[in-house]
C-alpha cells in the first residue's frame, strides 16, 4: 500500500449507513478505509467482495468504542486524514428496553473517539491538522417532536425525548465542545430517517416489507399518524461526503428527504407495491394491524435542508416512491441476507420497546 494514500476511519461501518458509505468509498475513491465496528446484532460484512483491490483498501478492525486505550493506540497508528463517526446503538425501541447500552456506546463511545482523535490530531503537522476532519453522524431526533407545522433547522433547540435521542444529543454536545474548546475540526450532520438496502429488519420499512412478504401481520404503532421525513440512504451518503469535502468546520447541517409521510402511508405504499410485484390472494394491506403505541412516540419530524442545499449544492436525488420500489426489490432479491442476519442476532421480528 502506498504510504501517502488518503486514509479514512469509518466507525460503525458494519451497520446500515456505514456499510452503504464504505461501498461508495470503495467504488468511487482510491482511499484506504479503516472500518471500526464491535460487530453488534445489526452488523454485517457479507457484502465485502473478494476483490483483491477491496481487500487492500478496506481494513476491518473489531473495536468497541467503549475501549479508550485501544482507540487511542490505533487512531495514532493509522494516522487518518478523516474520521466519519457512525457507530451507535440506533433503535429507539431498544433504547426503551436497555438505555444503558445507549449511554455507553453513544455517549462514552463518542467521548473516547473524540479523545483519541484529539490526542492524535495534536501531534500532526499544521497542514495535516488543518485538513483533518471529524464528521459526526447524528439524527433529527435530537430536536424532539414537531406539531403539524414547522421544520427543524440548524437553529432549532435540542429537546430529545427518548433514551436514544438523548444519547445522540449528548454526543452532539460533546462534539461541539471538542471543537470550541480544543479546536478539533468537527462537523455534525442531523439527518432524518434513512431507508434502503441492508437495513436491519427491526426498523419500520424493512420490518413491514418482510412481514408483508411472509404474509405475517404488519404492526402499526398507535393511530399510525406519526410523521417521518424519509431519505434514501445513498442520498445521505452523498451528503456525508460533501460535508467531509466542503462542510464548514464547527457547523452542523440538517439533512432531510423532502419525503414526509405518516407511518400508515408508508405501510400502505409498501403493501401496494407488494400487491404488484408479489401478488397474493388478498391485498397485503389487510395485514396491517394497529398495535399499542411506542411510549413517548414523537409525533412528527421534518427537516429544512436549505443550508446544505445552499452551501454545498446537495439535494436528494431519489424520490420516496422510487427509493421504496428499489428497496422492496432489494429485500425480495436478498431474502437470504435478512434470514441470515435475523437468525444470527436472535431477532425474529417480535415487538420490542414496550414499557414493562
Ligand atoms: N438509520 C437512520 O435512519 C439514521 C438517521 C439519522 C442518523 N442515524 C445515525 O447514523 C448512524 C448509523 O446508523 P445505522 O442506521 O447505520 O445503525 P446500525 O444500527 O445499522 O449500525 C450501527 C453500527 O454501529 C456499531 N456500534 C454500535 N455501538 C458500537 C460500539 N460501542 N463500538 C463499535 N461499534 C459500535 C454496531 O455494531 C453497528 O454495526 C448512527 O449514529 C445513527 O444514530 C441513523
């Protein structure tokens, strides 16, 4: 490997968004990618091709971000140009059942990575220091819940309402503090709900698709009128790369899909597509069943993406409808992937995140 190749550390690269990001990096850049992941229940690396080129440019390290000493050692050894931090516990329902995991991975894990990055960054040359970036991938959920009007933007006050969103909010505050106090060149993305290939089948869209394919009942929380702003994962990945290349240090950017939908609309649309591509004796929509709501279920998220649009020219390329069709076809073509990851994790699609 050439000594002066551009090196990026991606944390959480065995997860949904991290995996999509690394695939794009390997396809489109000649960078060397160091993938740090603890290999949790939602992790998967089966997509890595046997290509010799990929093997040389994708180096996986099984690292738990809760282990500060290891992090400090490997970050220094690698000497990266860029760190993109995605590793986190990511499912609100699981945060209701087991908040401690979220505090440890999302808050302590981010603290450890910031400290490891700072320890390394303070030792490098001024020019490398200036060009280094730490991109922290966060969520719109840190802003809380909207009524029927208005959208979140970069000036919205933080008001997280679940153990997941409060752990992400805490990590965002740490990242901002490391910028203001130590000068570490950080950028934060606050992105809306992602969907697309390789998402672990506990989240709304893949769970509903797989239940529909199997003819099992599709759970709809509460009245089904909670609204999310859906973004196709490849559009998020493009935005992350733009932030790394041209984002302003110390800033945060709101990233949304212009795809506001109620959960009920999402499930009905999935069922309509399944009726066309995998017809059954009865309409798939008959499988949708209202179940008890999620405790503290945020009503509505919506994003104003004007800043990233204006500053970096980013806008989502995929419509919700086209992205959903692509995603459904992907799950239909990759049923073995879902079966295998669900079996490995011990999760079969049952309800989680109810108050005991
Ligand atoms: N999925 C979304 O809709 C969405 C939207 C906005 C922001 N985000 C953020 O994007 C990031 C990635 O989300 P995702 O949907 O790909 O999640 P995911 O659950 O699919 O993947 C997360 C990965 O992080 C790893 N990880 C967790 N804790 C770790 C630790 N302590 N040490 C090392 N690795 C650890 C897991 O093993 C997993 O492979 C998260 O930070 C999430 O908060 C997600």
